[in-house]
C-alpha cells in the first residue's frame, strides 16, 4: 500500500491501512535457496489484491503474506512456476497478474509499441527520402535569402 | 476574513483570466493594438491575485487556522514548521492552487520577458495561457475550493500523511508542477503559431528555453520523488512503473523529444509541424497525468465513482485543450513549410530518430498505463499491467536510444559522414567495453587482475593509436556495439545474469561518447593539448550543456543497470547483540530502543557495520508511528557511499525475542541521483547559452532605434 502512494499522495491523500508487517518476513523464507528464489520471482509478478498497484513481494498487507505463503506451499509441493500462477489465478482472478498472459486482445497491448515504431520509422524514412531526393528546389533557394534576412534581423 | 479575501481573489483571478483570454485574441484577430495590450497587465494581475490567494492559504496552514476544512484534514499543531508550509500543497485542493499559481507565473513571465516577441504572437500566447488558467480556476472554484470553512472548528487537526513529512517529498510536487505547467508555455506558443500560421527560427528560439526549463524541472521533480521512494519505503526500490509515476514520466519523455526537435526548427527550419504536434501532445500528456492522479481512475477503476465530478471536469479540460489543439493542428499544419533540406544520414535525421524513439516509448508507457482501463471498459476484463510489461516493452526503446545517441550527437547538420564519426568514437567504444569487462571480472572476484590487464592494454593502445589505420578505427564501435547487442539478445533469451555488464557498458558508451563529442570540438588530431583546452573553455554553453546532459543520461543507465543486477539482499531474524553477514560486511544489531519525536514515537535500532573486523559505520534505522494518523513509516539507516549504499531496515519483534531485519547493498545508488542532477545541470547550462541571454536583450535595446513599432 505504501509505495503506490509515491507521488499520488502529494495530490490525493488516500487513506493508508495501518499495517505492521513489512513485505517478505524472515519466517516465510524457504530453506531451499532455489525454491526461495523462484518464490521471490513469482511473487514479484503477483499483484496485491487490496493495494494500489503493488506486488505482493513489497506489500505489507496481510493478504499478500497469505499469498506469499500459498506460493511457497505450492512450490514445496513440487508445482512448476506456471502451475503456481495458475493456482493463484484460479482463486484471485486475472487481476492479480502484473504480467498478463496473452489472451484475447492483449496482443494489441504488446504489439502497439513495435507497430508504432515500424510505422514511425517507415513514415519518416519515406518523407525524408522524398525530401532529400527533391533537393533544394527554386522555392527553397528563394527562402534561403529570406533566411539570411531573418538572421540579419535577429542579430540586432 | 482573510480566508474569504483569498477566496474572493481566486474569483477575481478567474474574471481577469477570462478577460486575458478573450480581448487579446480578438485584438490580434482584428489588428487592434489597444486590445492586444490588455494581455500583459491582465497576466500580471492574474498572477498577483493567485499569489495572494496562495499566500492566504499558506498563512492558514502556518498559523494552524482550524476553521479552514483543508487545514483540519492536513495539519496538526505539533507538526514541524517546514511540513506546515509544505502541507499547503500536500493535498488535492492546495496542490491545485499551486498548479494555477505556477501557470499564472509563466503567463506573467511571458508578459515580463516577452518584449521582443512580435506583438500578435505575444498577445496570442498570453491569451492561450490565460485560457488554460480559466479552465483550472473554474475547476478549483467549482469542485475543489481550498477555502471552505468548518462549521465547528475542532481543537486540533488530523495531521499530514506522515509519509509526506519528509524534506524530499516537501519539494517534489512544486518541481513537478513547474515542469507540467512549464509545458503549457510550449502549448501556448504552438497554438499561437497555428493561429498566426507562422513558425520560424525566431519562434523556436522562444519555445526552446521554455521547454528546456520545463524539462529540467520535471527531471528534478521525478528524481526527488524517486530518491524519496528509495530511502523512505524501506526496500531500496527507486522506480515501480506505478500509474502515477508513469503520469510524470510520459510528459518527461515528450518534453525531451520536443526540446530536441525544437533545435531542428531553430537551426534548420525543418520539422516544424512535427514540433508543433509534439508541443500539443506534451501538454496533453501533462493534463492526462493530472487526470490519472486526481481522478483515481487508473489506480482503482472503482474509485472513479467516489469523485466523478472532479474526474469528469478534468476530462473535459483535457478534451478541450488536446482535442482543440489537435483540430487546429489538422486545419493549419499545412501552412508550415519546411525550408531546410537534409540527407538521410545527418544530425537532423538522428534527431528524428531520437524523437521517434522517445515518442514511441511514451506511447508504450501510455498504452501500458491505460490498458487496464480500456480492458475493463471495452472488454469487460479486470486485469493489471505492471513492471514485467514495462521492463520488457519499454526498455528496448531506451537501449536503442542509448546506442545511437553518441553517433547522432556527433553527426554534422545537413549531410553527415558516419565513417568519420565512428572513427572519432572508437576510443569511447573501447573504454565502454573495458568498463563492461571490468564489471564482469569484479563480480567474478578477479577485479585486480582484470584492472591491471585492462590498464596495460589501454596504455599500449594509447601509444599505438596514431598508427591504427582509419579503416580499422571506424570498425571498432560497430564491432563493440554489435557484440553488446548480440550479448544482450543472448542474455534475454537465457537469463538475466549478463544484463548488468551490458547495461553498465551501454551507460559508459553514452558517457564516453559525450566526452568524445566535446573532445572532437576542441580541435583536429594533432592540435596541441593547450590549444584544445583553450577551445574547450570557449565552446558555447549549449555544447557543454548537451555533453553534460547526455553524460547524465549515461550515468543513469549505468547506475540503474548496476542496481538491478548486483543488489544484495538479506532478510533475517537477529537477536540484539548478534551479527549477520551482508556481502563482505558483518552487521551487528547492537541495541533496539524506544525514542520520541515531535509528533511520533520511534523504535530505533543501533546497528554496527564492520568489514574485516574494522568498524565501517553505525546506523540507526527506525520504525516510526504517528499516533494522530495511526500509521507507521520506516526510516532506513543508510550509509551513502561512492560505490555502494549500505541500507538497513528494522522490522518487527519476533516471538522468539529477535527482530526481523532487512539489509541491502545497493551498488552505485548515488550515481542515479547524480545522473539526474547532471541531466538537469546540462539543461541549465544550455538554458544559459549566449543566444538565449543575448538575443532577447539585443532585440530590446534595438527597439528604441526603430522608433515606430508596428503591431506586426
């Protein structure tokens, strides 16, 4: 809950829940460092359901602690990372996933950046090449004089 | 009484802003100098009225006037004076007043310093600025009045959110607003130019300093917020891709694009309509940021209903200015004629590439931030988009930007010679490669040996450099960067371990590239050192500003990569008196005791950090509890260092008598803030360039000679 208020707090003061625990607690940590590392990796991608855009790894809310414990339980039981995440989604819904799985229209989300880049590069290459090929025509020669006059004016 | 005067001043300011909008626009349209002349006094009076209202509100906070509702909900008599003052803008209504104050200040600045502008352009700029003022003053008066009284004044207030009671955050909002609102000037200039149908070098020379100033303020504001998150939130993170953070990051990206494209307009009279479009979009994103933050629509879709009036009002403001601006753009952009012609490989093209990458980056952040809202409204799906998406989708654009930055910055205007630039950048590429290799060696524990080998190789190469043929030199950056990109792709495919070295290498490439740029301007090969230094001293400040700001960005890339890759974390239960290992250090929890602050109680730990038996530092991390608001904050104990921060946090007491403790080593953390400071400093250098200081003043002194100054 706390960090979501970065900035926002300066502007609209959301009531903050008074919580005692601070993110991952020592008693949660698994003895097996490999499993623990996987648990940390998963919990960074799971959103705290009652907070404002915070992952359960950083969150202080009790429900995040429950989720962290569930994830570790499943890992100890031998689940793969994907199985653990499926388990969490089945109970809390897709909302808790910070890294949404590709489904339905989500390709728009992922592809809009690259598509915009391709469009922008293609468009500007087209325009620039045409302009470069056209070269300074008679119009621009005229305006060069004007430009010189402008610089003259700017100077004094 | 004073409070009512403040309220009244705001109403008057709204009236003045209306006059400031309508009369000068009409006058400029009809060619009536008398009406246009209204603009300047109106802007100044509007500023004075809002400044008075702001002063009244500050006074209410300073004297703890609990008959004012806003003071009751955000202040307390025991609060330290600094936070009583900063409490003025630590809430929705007060921050909005600060927003409008800065808006009016910029309008008045256009009146004070705009003497050299053509009369029509000046009148229109001030009028458009006034119209933004009308919108926000109306918003404040109708939905968010800061001067509401309490019917029954309580004995004491409810205190300011304790997280806000911090020097870093006290000054974070004002800087951000200076940036957000600064972009309104670029917007006003863009609209005025569209109405007048004229964009030329003189116009760009006016727009660029305003954009640059706005960008500098945004940089400082974002850095302050990030720094605050780092030391205050208790686990050493500095950026979270939170919607509210993104709200400030998008205008920053677009302002960066705008200040680069304005260079092309100013120097080459090209990219005019694109620059106008960017100016409209940059301010549009400022407004979108305001909307995201104040309506609460993104952080939680459901809280929109809690204050629909405010959200809808801002949406209307956003729609009016962005929609209106874009419509005007569509109608008039054809009138802007480009004059400068340039080749495909040139400084202009490089700046176009910079603009594309920054704008597409901003677009990706926008899509990611808004997608949950779209998905819920259009697809009926409740979902989240967070850090994993932004890391994967945004970072490639920034990596590409860092890769091409040193090349683009050194290309010549009009027609560049890429071979020559690559040759000049060869030493920078080799130095960056050395930094990357060194980082690998240090993390593998072979630092000293690698350093000796690299220094030897560097010295040898420096002695032989003059004999290395140009053809080979020109290949060096391509080979090094190609290797880096391949390694990056390989690292993304296989795991993260190689991202750190590649990231620091990329950062070093930008830093050394900026140095190479400065060096190449100090003379040709063979110029004696004294001559080079002399020329460096006399380079225009804009050149220095460019190099400093670019190097700052390189330092930021370097530091972010290092922190993400090599952060060390320990979470443990420690009994008082016991020690635990943190990387090469040993940390002892010497004592935990209760302390009292002015308006909080604190659990303070005393932790002694040792290395090899020798004491490094003693830190006092705290957990504070603010009784009035009933919430805890963590105050990490941080030992700031050149190469690393040691970051200690005290947690809760455990059942078996120990304490939960979190400890981190944050490599190169200070470099992040230093990099941001360098970027801002570079902007300031550029802002103080001779052409901005001299051109307006020169034009002013020239005016009396002309005697008659026609209204254009």
